[in-house]
C-alpha cells in the first residue's frame, strides 16, 4: 500500500511544507496524506488558454487525381503502389470527398518524417493533380470552468497530459473509475459524476464514522490528535479522496471550479483509509470489490470499475494479499494504476508500485522535470503531473479541519496527484476502445509517452503520458476484415486484398485455405473446398445460387456438410460429393427429412426430363421427379 506522502500548499498563499508520514506495512496499516491548512478559493479571473495540441503527423492524405485517372481504380492503384515502393508504407482509399478527391490512409501510424515522405511520393504521381495532408484539427474552445487555466497538468501543451485534444471525441462517458482512498465529501463540482461506492473499513475504531463496513463511502475526516496512530503530532483532515476524485472527474463546462481530466466518467468511491491509514486487508478487499470480485459479507458491486486508482503505499515488498487482489482485478479486466511513492528513492522499494500487473506512476513538475520528491527507476512505468515547488495540482477539496465543512478547491503535490491523471487517461482509452485489456493499455501508454522536457535523475519510465496519442479510436473494420478476425487465422495468410465491384455491391478476399465473400444483403461468409468449387461452376454470385448466406454447416449424418445461398443450398458428404439443392425438388426432399430421411444425400444435381420444364434429381435412396403438373418419387 502507499499513501500520498508528497507536498501540499494552500491556494493564495506561498506556504508549503513536506507531508511526512510513516507507513508501517509490518503491522498492516498505511497512513494517509495530510493537508497543511484549510484551502482558500483560487483568486482572480482565469487567463485564456490556447490550443493544447500543436500540429502532429497524419496518416491520411487527400489526393485529387487528374480527370483522366480519377475514375480508374487501376490507374489510382498504380499511384498508390508507387508510393508504397518509395516509402515501404501501403495506403488504401477510405472515402471520396464531396470534391471528388480520394482520402487515403496509411497502413500504420506515421512519424513526421514518414508523413512528409508519403506526401511527396503521392504528389510526384503522374496522374495526381494535388495532394495535401488530412490534418488533425482540435477544438479551439476551452472549458468554461473558471479555474481551468490554473490546471496546468491538463492545459499546458508541454508539461501537461494533453487531454483537451481528445475531449471532442470522448470525455470517458460510460467508464467507471474506482478511487480507493479516504472516501469522498459532498461537492457541487463532483455532483452527477459520483456513483455508488462502499466503505470497506472494518474496524469501527479507525473508521471515524462509528461503524464498520457499510454502503456509505462518505469521508468523515481523517484528522488525528497528538499521540494517535503512534505519532506525537496532530494533523487536520486531508480530504485526499475528494481531491483525487476531482482530478479524474470534476464536472466540466458547468461554469464552476475545475475540470476533471476525464469529466465524463463516473467515480466509484471506495473508502479504505481512515484516521490512521488503512489495513492491508481492507485495501486488498477494496481492489477485489471494485473490480467485481466477491468479498464475504459485502454485496456484489453492481458497477465494476475497469479502472482502479490506488494513491496509497509504503516502503515494503509487495504483500502477497495485495498481489493476489491485483491479479484478480486484472483477470477481470480492470487496469490498476498506482503511485510510485514520494520518498525520492527507487520505486522498487515501495508497494504496490513494486507489485506485478500494475501501472506505476511517477510525478513530474510544471517545468517538465521529475518532481523532487517522486520515486524513480525501472519500476516506474510512466509519468504524469504531480506538482512541485513551481506549481501544485488544483482540485476539489473541503474546508473542514476535522469533520467536513464547506466545499472548496486546493492544491496538493505528490504521486497521489499524478496517479489520477494517469487513471483518467486510462479511462479515456477504454472509452475509445472498450476491447483494450489492461496489458494493452499499459503498452499503449508507454509507446505513446513523450520525453520529459527537463531532467529525470534515476529514470522516469517511458516518459510523460500523452493523451493525444494514447487515446485512439480503432478504425472501423470492414465486414470482411471482421469476419477474418473472428476466424483466428483459420484460413491462413491473405493472398489478395479486399476486392469490390461484384454484383449488388459485393466483394471478397481470398486466403491460403479459402475466401470470404460479402454483400450487403447476405453478409460475410467463408467459401472453401468442394462446395466452393461447385458454386464457382454455377457462376459464383452471378449464377442461380447468388451469394452464400451461411458458412458451411457441419455435423450432418455420415460427415455431411451444407452451405445455404440466396437461391438454394449445396450439400456435400464424403460418399456423394457436392451437389446443388434448389427449388421444388429441394422442398420435396425436405419433406422426407433431408439427408436423415429415406432418400439420403443427393447423388446428382437436377437434370431435365422433358421439354415442359420437368426435372429430376437422384438420391442415395431414390429419385425425385418434378413437373409443372406434380411430382413423384421412385424409391430405390
């Protein structure tokens, strides 16, 4: 476990002091952060803030072809093939603009140099009239929350996490972030963004609210008197959980206070820390409950959180109980963000930063260096703004010194502030792409982090979190691509790209072991083997059968298989091969029980028996004859 052992300052003053706390995991407790004074409301009007994002490379280009080539897929394809040869990057058309230009997208994200090379290569095409980058634009407005300009961790394009650049696409709506902390106080800037949580503190003596575990996660205050908790000094209540909650999800654009980094998410407050800290068993159970696991004596969590924020910890090896709780949470799909600690030592000495399956967050300063107090080293995964003497982190708070008083705002410093910044970005990533697993979120945060502007003695992981590149909406898959993905490689490697222009706007893609065929009316289905061979003989989709409407269906008698088409079916068995089944004769065969009936499988396709349209089809157990006047069966 770990608590915020960093720094705090009061808004409107120059008073700062180190929040020194002792964490003793040997006895199973952790002490929470303590605020220095009752915070005041930030003074003065805000200063307007410009765009949070400078221009960055694009992976899309708008290509205007000369009239002689604009209508030719083949000529345009030659241009794209040449560009791929020049740059080793493939592009594909994704749409046509209202001005009849083609928008092409690269096969992967491009660096600035690669983007420029692709632009130059496309422009050099003999059939190209013009080309320009399909640049990314960002909202020019900023939240109307009056203290947003003082939230440099969000708004500063150099030392902040660049979340404003993604707010036009997602604010995290639909995501739940569990804040395992001191609980939460009433605050109008959080109202509407807090969902039901739980008080997981078992011991009434340390809970401060007179009872044990219950459904009320309200923070009654974690103040202590001199001599309490083994300390000779007293301390006011910290309202730490309220501060953390506001950093993640303070309501935006309500003309009040501050904005959270992910103002569309719901905070699930889970109270595990009281006046003297929190027991390891309570914190571990909180992780389990928050992620949807079972905790004896506690009702099931109706809204499991896919993101968990743990701004707690202490100097110790990772406790087995905590590791088990973390592993369980991750197995249920919850990403666990933890603070690296505030002792200016290797984070490997601090739990839970040194536990497995967590994302450990170090703190950076407004100047873009490692914060003076932040732990460091290889255990740190990424950095986020935590504040230092050059500027603290502003969020929701409470003015009460012991029990809750008036709502207010205040600055704190610490990796406890950096962690919710990172948690918020994790929730934004999950909102953009719900399929992301915890390991993928960690990998993407690291891959998209940018170097710190300043220094980082001892190592700061992959660098500073950058929401503008970490929060990515996956490109919508075509029906063929989605079908291929669902097969997990069963058809082998692709041997063609997706080819369109077939009847009724259809298309196909072939692989080593078959093809996927698609039309808007029939969907995407696999076509392979002997059944595909017979379908091909009928003229594929242009023949009597049209497009397939199912994949091959196995499990028939004697190892048989069938596939349905718009105009009928093809049936195959090892003994009889593949044959077409359509029309009236198929209906008659169906009335006998298909292959399970007396007739068995067809042994021929239909064949004409007269000039009046009469036809017949042979089966293992007889022959069906049909004419406009009726039908009869000759049994074998």
